C-alpha cells in the first residue's frame, strides 16, 4: 500500500498510467462512441478526413477511425498475450535455474544464451513463413512470447541466485520444503516488483514485434492490427501519394503504447531503486 | 591452457561458444521450415505447373526434389526409384547432413524467383548495403548516445528534464515507423531527399566518385531512420549507469579531493562504458532485425528488402538463406563486441572474467 502511495506521488507514473488507460479505453469502449464497422465501405478509397469520417478512409474505403480502434485492440491483445507468455516462461525458468544451481542451471543458462544470440526476428520469419494458414492473433502472440522469454530468464536468474543464500531459505529448507515450493513461495515473492517491470517491457516488445512482422507481410490473416494498417499503407503507396491519415495516426498510437509502457517502467524504477531519486 | 594469455583465452572461448551458436542457428533454420505442413516443392509446382504437361511437371518436380536434397541419389547422381518408378524420399537425417554440408560450403541453394541465380550471390550483394547502413549508425549512435547520457546523468536539472523524456519518446518509435514519418516529411512533403532505392537508376554500380556521392544522397533518410532511435536508447542506458556510478564512494572521494569535474566525468564514463558494451551485445539481434525492416520503407537494396521480396514471392530457399545470413551477421556482431570487451575490460586481462 505504501508502495502505491509512493508511486502515485510520481508525476511520471501518473502520466504513464493515464496514457496507457486512455489507449485501453479507446480500444475497448471506442466502438460504443464511434459505431462504424470495419467491413462496410463508407466512401471512395483514401477519402480525405471530413466531419463525418474524422480520419477519412483506407485503400478500400473503410472508415479509418474504426480501423484504428480495432487495430489498437488487436495490438494491445497481442502484446499482452506475448508479454504474459514470455514473462511466465522466462520467470519460471529464471527462478528455477537461479535457485537450483548445478547442471540444471548450466543447461538453462546455455539454452538461454544460445537463443539470446539467435535473433527473435529470424525465428519469427521462419515460423510465420512456414505457416501458410491459420495465422491468428493468438498464434502470433504465442510465437512472439516463445521467442522473447530469454532475457527475462537471464535477468530473473541473476536476481534469484543472489537471493538463495538468505537465511529464510535455509529455514524453509530445514522445514522440508521442496525445491519447487521454495522457488515459488520463498524466492518469487521477493522478485515480484522486478518481474512486473520486466513484464511491462515484454508487453511493449510484443506490440512492437507484431507491428514489425506485419510490415513484411507475416502478420495475422483474420484481423486488423496497427501493423497491418501500416503495411497496407506502405503497399498501396499512401506515402508517395501524401495520404498522411493512412499511416500517421497508426504510428502515433503505436508510439503512444510503447512510450507509456517505457515511462511506466522507468517511473517504477525510480521508486524501487532509491539511487535514481532526485 | 593459455594461462599466460587470458585475453586470447577469453576470445578463443567465446569464439567456440559462438561457433556452437552458429550450428544451432543452422539447425533451427533447417527444422523450422519443415514444421509447416506445406512442402515448398509442392507449392512451387502448384504455382508454376499450370498449363504444362504431366511429364514436364514431373521432370521439373524431380529436378527441384534433387536440388533440395529431398530424394535419395545413387553414386552417379541419378534419383533412386521404387518399384512404381516414384523417387524415394531421403530420410530427415540424411537431408540434415547434406544441408549442413551445403551450408558449410557456403552454398545456400538456388532462388526460385531469380532462377537460376544462387541464393548466396543474392544475399552477399545485399549484405554489403546493410554493412554500409548499420555499422556507422550503431557506432556513431553508441558514441554520441553515451556522451549525451553521461552529461544528462552529471548535469541533471533542466538538461535532463528535457532530454530524458525526449530520448524515451524517440526510442519508443519502431525504426520502420520513424522511417515512414521521415520519408513522408523529407521526401514527399518537402521533396529534399530521394525516397526509394540505394542509388539513382541512371547511375552505374561502380567505384567512382559519382556513384558514391549519389549513393550517400540516397543514404541519408534510411540512416536517419535508425540513428536517432539508437542514440536515444544508448543515452538512456548511459544515464542510469552514470547516475549509479555518481553515487558510488570512489566518486564522492574524488570530488572531496577536489579533482576537476572533467576528470570525474571521465572516470564515470570509463566505468559505465563496459556495461554499456554488454548492453549492445544483448540488444544486437533486435536492433539489426528492426533496422532491416526500416530499409523496406525506402526499398533500400539490403537484406530487409530481400526478405520482403522473398516472402511475397514465396521463395523458400531465399527466405531461408536470408534468415541464415541475418543470424550469421548477428552472431558475428556479438563476437566482435566480445572481442572489444576482452580488449577494454581490465578484468579479462587479469583472468577474472567468465571464471
């Protein structure tokens, strides 16, 4: 509770949470305030913004604001999905390896280091390119999550191994707690704030990563996302024709999501790491 | 072993480690495309086979199967057939062995889109452009970012108030989105810079002043789409490292001794630089990958554009070959950073690092 009070005293924290909530509200409640669907054509292709259609239309004549709302929702969803998987897998492996030590630690460490170097991007391209059908939002989230867990593992492992020499661990062990129970009940709670900060960054990575692979035509088949909007703007020469509403709003939304998550992360860091305070 | 030369030992050890990583990357590159249900040869035949006779299709299919190493060959190089005359598929293991052999010989197969051009030729041509684009951006971004970050950490105050959120904002923009904004503003709204390609179409690819001056004109926008983002990222890292270092006892002691400000900054800089180097190594994969996508916006003739074309044309050998080359690039970049660390980190010289 005291932590929350401390956090709320920080203007950057309040600002970033506000910004993030704003994007979430826009994504979830947008359709109620702006009831135009993303299927019907409401005008000619790339119609300029007007009073009725605030940001004009896309290359098919679909209303841009409603596309952006739907895209924002998909992007946040993919980010959250990827972030949860990456954080869960990464934290579990990291805590277990750091606490257990020995050959299991060496093995997990080796695999982590290997996949830290082999770029997520390459793995993503190879997997997505070999799946010719059924590339849903969830699947893309899973793929991103399964390829970005490595640095969570690495940083959590370092923290966990520094905790294992504490007295309360020895006490719990004497009381007969098993390794898994020790790791989950006696190590993990100490790392929760740290894990939460890692999670925030992983969500940001997931959002950006989805947009990136959508740009090269490997995005979801069945839905709009911010990346898909940008891809179609690029493929239909919106840039060369000066149709700013086809890509600037999507770029701004993408940046706002990532920026608010980064700011949230740094503002929490100033609370958890006293040295950074002024 | 090599106890007297800790630096060499460190470099050799990490070199061996990266070689192992390289082998894993090759294996990943072999396994992942085979997970999908679609067999690339079937897709190609379905695409190009229309309007041809049954026999012509069969000859073509067997040619591809042979080239991919998907069928068994007898010592003369002819396809081994079963009783019905159908080619016998080779086992996954022997496919893997022949794939490994090809990779180590530098043979990445033949591109389908640009038949009969070799994949290795295409990617080598493209990778030169990426070197020219990314290497200066990464090095300059790192140096300038570190200097700005150290200043922000030391001065704090107004400089920091403005500078820190700005850096955070800039590095929240994905490379390609930043590239789009730049292209729109400086290529379309104000047509100052060219927006597509690596050089003008009426100029020949040669070692001449004319070519280089033209290419650097085309270079500006793609470079600017990755440079500020990198700069911002490194500045943020350096800022928090710097703040951490400034709080340490040795810096307090130095300032109580009345050592000059510049001197103290240089101490902070030296000590914070090493974690920053490790930071580069950790981030290289995402950075290089992201920058490749930014090229696409400008149709810059590097690997990113090659990947896009390969995906659009479902050219599996080219996708695989490009992906492998990107992986090799990143592994090589990591190894280079490790060597630089080995040279500058006094702990390596003392034989402590990695121990």
